């Protein structure tokens, strides 16, 4: 007797949709807690950051989710090239007068009262392009050295180079690793993958070696006590917040570390606030949600009826999963500290809108199984 499937043909993956809903709601709740005092101090409005996240991220994200869920995703293959070109142009604009420099980084583009991060948009567009490019059976790009590996390395090099200059090294790494997974899913030769990983490791290693602040983060990772008031202050305060939460946490809104000591409590450090307020149990709960997200995302890809949809699903799921792993791993001391936000949870309107759009496309693909 054939094994009965857990879904109906033509129906969306409701488990995946439920997980996305829970992640977004939990993210808004945690942002309200992590940002209230900071917003009160900076703007005299405890809900400033929460309101900004809703108006500049959630609303656009819901529209993106609906579009991704209803628009025939196979048509994205036709527009993959112009979407990528526009995204690269936006990346270049951060180095023009339209670019906004914050804390030494040029990652934003401002148009009037609005600003956005092209580095987040390129995550969406590059996976769309790569999936369309690699799923072209007529050219067999996954196994060709000249038509496959060389163009792949050139494209990754262009995007990574622009991100390195911002600087946004971790974003480049996330896109790079997700792209390699997508390329592998397309059937790339294992020797190609080994070459890509070697080139990537050497490039990141060299860049880290020649830039002092990146090297300082690596040294701080191996010896957190080396500069407790400087380079390792951030990770030490994050670990203190995580440890203070214990098993069940100090209670929602009761974190004291976020008030005076923890840098970026609404950004890459928000997982430390979660751990302090909800403890080990709450931390494992959010990790479990991301685990289910990745599991269902890969399942959607596995059961997709076409190569383009399969590669899209693997690419989007890998990217979000990798970013989650890097954020939680870094703020927990398992990886060198980075500035990458936690998907769906950290403050950032562009990121939330992009991740919700990706999720909508994944739901769309799930309906074609």
C-alpha cells in the first residue's frame, strides 16, 4: 500500500504558513520588548521602532507574500535577468549621493523619507536568477566548466565584491553558501563545488586578514576576555544576557541587559534578549520554529514538479536557514560575532519584506506539488 502523503495536491503547505505566521508575530512581540526603552530614550515614543517595522516592513512584506503566493512563480524565470540587473544597480547606488552611511557602513539607499537595504533585495533576486540559470537543461550549466562554473564564479564575485565594499561580509557569505547549495541541487559536479568552496574560503580569509576590524572579531572569538571593554564587549554582554535567562527566563519585558549594556538589542543581539526574557525553553522554542521552517521548505523543494521551483525552494530555504544559524551561533559564542539580523525577528523593514516575499513564493511552489 502506497504511503499516504501529508498534503493534498494543489493545496498550500499550511504547516509552513503557520510557522511563518508564528515567526512574524513573535518577532513583532520581541521587537516591542527589545525596543521600547531605546525608542523612548531616542525619540520619546516607545513604539517608534515597532511602528516603523510594521509600516516599512510588515505591510510591504504582506503584499510581497500575497504576490509571491498568487503570481505564477514560473513566470519569474522570464524576468530573472532584469530583476538581477536592477538589484545590482541598487547595490551600486549605496556608493552614490543616494547612499546613507551608518556606523561606518554604506548599506542603505535613501529616496526622500524612505530608505532600504539593497543587500537584502539581492538575496531574493540572486536566488531567482541562479535558479532560472541553473535549471536551463539546454545548456547543462550545472555540469559544464565553461558554461557553468566560470560564469557562476564571475556572478558571485561581482555581487560579493559590492557587498564586501559596503562592508557587508556576512551577507556575501550567506548568499554565497546558499548559492552553492542551489548549484549543488541543480546537479553540479562535486569537483566544481570543491573549487567554489576553496575560492570562497581563501577570499574571505584574505579579506579578514587585511582588514583590522574583521581580524579583531576573529581574535575576540578565540579569546572573549582579550578586550572586555572594547572588541569583545558585545559578545560578553550577549553571553551574560543569555546566561541570565536560566531555564524559564526573567519574564517578558523584564530584561535589564537590553537597557544599558547590550549593543544592538533590536538587531543582531535580539536572540540574547529572547534568551534572557524567555530562558532556555523559550530559546529552544524559537529554534524549533526555524527548524520546522527549514524542514518544510526543503520538503516543498523535494516535491516540486519543475526544476525551477525546486531550486527556488532549496535556495530560499537555505538562505534563511543559514542566516538564522549564523545569527544564533554568533550571539551564542559558537561563531565569530557578525552583524547579521535574525530573520523575521530583528528590526529591519527591507529584510522582513524580502523574507515574507520568499515565503510567499515557497507557498506558491507548495501548491504545485
